[in-house]
C-alpha cells in the first residue's frame, strides 16, 4: 500500500501473504497519520506471488477522507487494471480510529 501526498508516492507497507485462496482476508493493520487539511490518497496494489513469479492483479486508489467520512467503518472499491478500467474484483477496506 502506498500513500500519495502531492504526487509523491511513498510505500506504507505490505500485507501478509496468503497462499492458495481466491478470496483472501488480509488482517495486517497499517497505521497512518491523517490530517483533514491535506488531500492524501491511498494506492493499493494486489499481486499474485508464487514460485513461478508475480502477476499484477489490480489496483485501486482513493482519498483517505472517503474512508474516514464513511460511517460504516468499511469501504469497498473495484480493482482496476493497468489501463485504469474496472475489473470484476473488489477490495474491502476496514478502518478504525487508533
């Protein structure tokens, strides 16, 4: 996962790796400092990594404020391919205030 702040893409961290699962439930937490005065974006990339190599499955990006402003405590986005077109997979992000 990356944070994009004014065009500067910075790696925040990577999740755990889950083997042989078409619907993985990642549980790794990422702690981010957020300021309402700044427009910050998260970029999440999904990769299939196995012994034969790695394959890009999709990405999504969104403003952090969209998550914080959502009362449901979760946020869903469709993944996009390398041409920024939606694909038939989505990413569900859960959040909580630390």
